[in-house]
């Protein structure tokens, strides 16, 4: 049985855009205090060239990271992001360096 994901913040050019991208790196930051999940996100994103490489997905149980620090880092760096609620107090944050063409998948 697949868990239903709920979009809680969409920082991409169109609704749910990052749901279509391949996840090339999964980062599990459960148990990490803020701002460490955002540090891990930046490290992983620095290794991706663009959306052709897909996106990263960060798993966090830290509300401040999911709703403030990771989205803030993404906005400052012009990265697209999507925050999904997976379960109570568990979020997935997908991040890509998408810059233009929405034909990428």
C-alpha cells in the first residue's frame, strides 16, 4: 500500500512539477536538528548540474527545516523545491536546479 503524499509548499514553476522528476539522491536527515538538514541539501545539490540530473529528496522530521530553512536556502539559490507531507511530523523535500524548460523529466 502506497502512502499518500500531500503537497504543503510548492516552490516550483507549476503545481507539482518536481513530482515528475527522477530522484537521483535520497538524503535521510531524520533526527538532525535545524539547520543541518539544509546543510546536507546544499552539499547534495552542489553535485547536481541541472534538472537533467533529476532532483534530490530530503527526508526530515524537523518542522523548521521542512518549512523554513530548506525552502529559504532554495529560494536564495534559485532552486525549485516541493515540500510533501508523508506522515505526521515527517516531510519529504524535493529539490532541483530547474532554470527554464519545463520539458525536462
